[in-house]
C-alpha cells in the first residue's frame, strides 16, 4: 500500500505513465549540475536503483537548492518523462521541492563513496543508506518471507519457542544468564552457592541457544512445525562467522527419518535460493558486480545441482587421500573444520554435500544412535564458500537409549524430565535441522563477514547500536 500522495521509487521506475504528475520522497544520493539545471539521484530504500530528478535551477530559490546535498531528505513533485540519458527509463521533471531534513556535507559520514565495510560497521546506524546494505537488507526481508511461505505452503505450523530457558540444548554451556538478583549482594545457600530459588524464575535461566527441544514437543503433537527466532551464544569469538545474537530456522517433523530429513533440507534451501534469484534480481546483480563476481553463477549452481549424500567415514578417507596440507589434522572422530568441508564441496565433488553418520562423541545427546554403537544419524549440509550451512539429525526416540546417553554425558535429568516425557508417552520417529539465517544470507549475498548481513551485529564488546 502506498503512502497517500507518494509513489515508491521502485514503482515509479516501472511506470509507463509518462506525462503524469507524481510525488516522491526519499534521500539524496548525489547532486550534480550547473547554474541552469541540477540532477539529483533520489532513493527511498525500495530499490537499488535511483530516480533522477531534473531541476531547472532558475525556477527555484537558491537557498532551498543549497540544502539539497548528499544525505538530505526531500519531497519532490513533478512530471514523469522519458529519460534523455542512459541508465534509467524515466526521470522526473521537478515542479516543487520540500526539504524534510538536511545533511551537512562537511560531517555527513556517507558524503564520499568507497567506504570500507570495516568503516561502515562503525556507523551501523547509517549504513543501511548505502547501496550495499540496502541490497543486503532487502534480500534479508525476502528470505524471511520465503521461509514462512515455504513452510506454510508445505503444511508446517509456526511455533514460538521461548527465548528464556533453563535448558542448554547444545550442551555448550556458552549462554547468557537471565537474572533479577542483585549482583552486588547475591543470595547464597549453606554451601555458599548462589541461591537461584530466590531469582525471578526460581532457578538458573539463560537466553536460548536453540528452540529445538521445545520444537520437538510441538512436532510430537502437530506433526510438522518450524521455529524462526533469535538465539544467543556467549562465545568470545571474534570471527567472520560468529555472532552473539543471531536468527535460527528450525523445523521439526514427526515420522521423518534421516533420509526424509535430508530431502527436506535440500528442497528447502533450493527453494530459498531460487526465490532470491527470481525476486531479488537487481540487488543480486549489484552485489555480483561489486563484491563477488561468481555470486550469481554459484547461486544458480545450487538450484540446478543434486546434493551429494556422503558418509562421514568416507568423507574422512577422501580428505586423508587428498594430499592437501590442512591447518587442522583429519582423522576419524575429528570434528571437521570449514577447510575440510569446503574441500569436499569445492574441490572434490564441486557441488553441495550432505554429510551423514557422524561419530556420536562429537554430536549432541539427542541424536539417534546407529546400530554400530559408534555413530549417530546426524547430517550437515555443506555449501561452497560457507562450509556448514545446515545441521540436523534424526532424534533419538527410544527412551532407554536417550536416558542412557543423558546419564553418560552427566546431564542433569531434573532439567530434562519434560523432554524425556515425550519418549515415555507416545514416542515416534522424528527429525529436524537448524539453518542459521545469517549463514544463509552470507551465501545468498556473497558477503564474507556475518556482521554485514544483520542490521545491528552483537559481538564481543559490541552492543552500540
């Protein structure tokens, strides 16, 4: 729905209604010209492309025109005409201008072009106004919409799982604590331990690292659910692949075994990439030109190619025979690193790979154990340029096996009694996986730092914006 009296730049650039009067509003990208005519590139965030405003200088107040600088926000009225120049089909012959907000050209941080991504991270409050981040954020929106559309169209129910939790789904322990206790005067019990019974929830609670465990509860009632929400990990990792706050998509499906889980993951991610190619063409073309010359080819390759199914043991053998000197050693039982995953995808198979049947000792407690007693029905989807983009498994539905694994890992049963109940009462085979939203966006946009695909990055020592 358009704002009354305003047409979006995206829509006016597509319009065939030349000769008609329109009103546009947006931010000035550039201004050039001479004493007779000025050309202003206007953008309102709806498209990567700008609308050219043609202003006959003698018809306007000189002081008004001086306020039109890069970064200023204006309203312009005028007649849409066919463009006399190249690069855009139409332009606006301006008849009236209103200044909403000025931007001093001496201190506006985006006055000049060619800023580094590192610099733009320091002004995250303004970087959405750049072409690069406008494109990234529009693609982010499109992917979020496509995720909901895919699951809705395939009979899934959107389940809202809690952000505050008393369980650690991954067993990693790197969680942000949630408390209302007075940190300057913490209550303690007779053993001098913090007495969480006096806390708001009456127990130790944290921000969630995953909605999976609660998602399983939904799947074992509604058959097919998905979660899509923020997750948090308190890892002190300053890498291009880690955030402290990020978004996860986690479908859980009753009656799915590992094969169906892999099939769904492949179909899902192909759908998303295809959706981006079909609905974000202008933004992807810009990113392909400016940041990653192979982006469009790589995206199309994922859509057109069947994913390889590869057993972990076979993958390790391929890596060991490769004669490549990896930074991290390769051996059976090793948790494969990004360099190993990318070798399999980019060098050996030259297509996406779904790696399965990992050693149980490097995977989470809830994964279904294979009959060999050594491996579990885990699966990781490995992509070019990224490595692991999806992680999932068939879940252990057998109560005795799950309970034994929990005891083996010394996980307190008192924290998971509710989870075990789903295996006591009407258990069923079920599977699921997790897709890191920002990891997906790294692949789709061709950006190389995860801080550049989320509006406001939360990383160690950084919560400014």
